[in-house]
């Protein structure tokens, strides 16, 4: 993970949140992630929103998403990553 020895940014929290809530982050990265949450109310709320969304939506399979929607999402994420 690209971070200074013990810090990550809010942007990095957004990038890692799925792995965090799925408990897929290595222990050291999870620890740094949680340290960030200790001091960032905005990220705490974001992680809570992601957890709630997962609980409400359940599992969404790729085949459940229409091709036009996939294309729109992929374009949005490509543009977001560039920005």
C-alpha cells in the first residue's frame, strides 16, 4: 500500500474500503486503515455507508447488471481515476 509509514489518506480509504469490510486487507494495512478511522469522522461515515449498502443490496452478480449500466459505470470510474 502506498502510504507513509503509519498514515493513509481519505482517498486511500475509499480505494481500500471494500477489501477492509470483506476482511481481505493484510493485518498491517487493516491496522493503518483503522488508525485513520480513529481520527476521521467522514471516513467512519463512509465505511458505515458501504457496510449498510452491502447489507441492504446483498450480493449483486455481474450478470444482474445491464450492459448499458456496466458501460456507464466503467466510464465513470475511468474518468474518476484520471481526475
